[in-house]
């Protein structure tokens, strides 16, 4: 058996969550490009479709891999609400940076660093707080 450092063991759900986020970003991007380039769908509509596709897949990946909780409809509805909340975090951090007169990349940095951590905490404490598999 391969031993992993304690820091990896303690943060394994967060590491898996980050990996799911990368996979989910690739799924979303691929869906948008496919809808726009292959089906000539408007980019805004393509992003809307891609959001729901990637959101549903993200729910199942996070249920099964990150939090090890059996997926169900009420869990997905919580996940969808939390995902929408994550969008609110992103907009808020970006708007805060703009309000402060900071460069927009500082806002983007806040979005990239803080938003996933807050989302992880919301998922862990509210969405996936049930019994693990």
C-alpha cells in the first residue's frame, strides 16, 4: 500500500473537489464549443445549456467521488441552489474589486481562490451533509 502524506489525506475531499472542478470546466467548455460550432446555437444559449449539463454531471461526480453521498433529487436541488450561490460569490468579488478601483485581475483572483473554497464549504455542510456511502 502506498502511503500518502498526512496533508493529502486530510485534504483529500478538497483535492478531489478541485479535480472535479477542472473536469467540469472542460465539460462545460466542450459543450459550449460544440453547441456553437456544430449546431450554430447562440453562445448565450449554448452557455445556458452547458451550465445545466455540467452542473448535473458535477453533482454526480461530487456526490460519488468527493463527498461519497448517494445522489438524489433533493440533494441535486440543494446543489443547484449552492451553484447559483457560487455565481453570486463570483459576481460579488468581481464587483467588490471594481468598487475598490482595483485591476479586474484582482477580482478574478478573488473569484478563483475564494469562491471555490466557499462553495466547497457550502457543499460539505449543507448539500452533502447526509450519511456517506
